[in-house]
C-alpha cells in the first residue's frame, strides 16, 4: 500500500511539475507577445513614426516620445546632438526598425574592423587604412539611402491611386477624413501606413491641417506636398476639391509616364556608365589572376602604390561625373 501511495505521489508531483512548466512557458510567451508580438510591434512602429514630423502641439506630444537609444546615457548623449533627430527621421523614412544608436554602432564597428584589417592583415599605411575604414563605415548609410529611395519610389507610384480613392469617396458623399481613412484601410504599404498615421493624429486631437503638414514632413515627396497644399488652400478659400485632386492625379500619372520614357531612352547611357566604371577593376582582377608578375609592381613598388592611389581617386571622380550625367530629373 505504501508502494502504491509513493507511486501515486510521484505521478501527482510529475503532473504538477509538467503543468507548472507548461503554464510558465505560456506565461513567458504571453509576456513576449505583449511586448514583441506582431500587434505590439505594429503599434510601436506606428507610434514611433510620429516622431518624424515637426508637430509640437500638446495633443501629439505623448505619442511622439521616441527613444533614440535603449541605453539611458546614450539617449541623453544623442539628445544633445543637433543631427540626431534628422538621422532618426531618415531611418523612419526608410521603413527600418533601427534606432540611431544601433545605426551608429554598426557604422563604427564596420569602420574599426576595416581599419584594423587593412592596417594589420594587409600591412598598408595609416592613410589607406583610414580610407578603407571610412568606406566600410559608410556602407550602412548607403544601404539606408537605398531603402529610403525604394520606399519613396513605391509611395510615389501609389499616390495617384490614393488620390483617385479620395476623389471617389468625395463624389460618393464621404468626408475628406473618411477618404484618408479609406486609403489607410484599403491600400497597401507604404502609403497606407502614412495615411493611417494622419487618421490617428486626427483621432488624437491634432487638427487636420497639422496632420497633413506632418505627413508632408515625414514623406519628402513633391507630389505629396502638392496634394497637401491643394487640400489646405481648398479648406481656406473653398473650391471643388474633387476636381483639383482629379487633375493632380492625372498630372502625377503623366509625369511618371514621362519619367519612365526618359529612363528607357537613357538606359544606354546608364549601361555605358556601368561598363566604364567596372571595366578597369574587372581588367585589373583578370590580369592579376592570369599574369600576377605583371601586376605585382602596383602592390609592391612604392611608385606603383602611388599610381594606384591617384588612379583610384580619378576613377572616383569619373564615376561621380558619369552618375551626374545619367541621372535626369523630371
């Protein structure tokens, strides 16, 4: 009987331990979900994006307290820097979840690694190591710039459809605020998230004029600023907003068509720029593989190293000039 009692007690304790561990895991999962789950991250991202605007009204002050760093002393240090908030706005315009401190940390780590790799492993001079470290430190900024340009380009292509949606909503008898809410609910990101922020700001008590001004600050697109100016002028002086938005949508579509045509006509020039920019490096790499003795003076001889430095500088100037030539603004 004692053996049976001991066996039953062991089974009971085992079951209780299992249930306790299961409830603990469930509690940890619920805690993680409340702070880092999809819904929490979505709300956090929308609240953080409000900091990209310049609104200083008391109604929006609570939602715009964005942390530049999760480390307190780093947060205090970044708040003293004049360009920190501008860099934070740049990151938000790229649609990334980075903070200013993480961006600076990645840049510093890459720069230090590049400097020591060239200085210690390749045994180059201090100037060459500094240049290599600086080039690696700039890589996160280039990636950030590329992501920002891609996001703004997608938003620019979505803008005519968004204006048409507002126009149809106004013709159906809805208010302008309802049309803005429809853009946030029915269209895809990134333009949907930006217009949802406008609707949220209005719900928080910010005036529609200030919410649209914040939108133009968060999204530096000329066409979007035309839209904001058109709406604000119509609210002050009156007029047919439906006709104005329809004409603006048609104008943006025609400009995008012209830009696409210019890109097609200039594609040969861009391809030539890529070929001219990459050909010297490709030829140098092939010659170094097939005839390393012929290329060795460039790496070993002091005169060859000096020629290589001047050549790289001139190549950089030529690449910048080619990029300026093939970049046509419409």
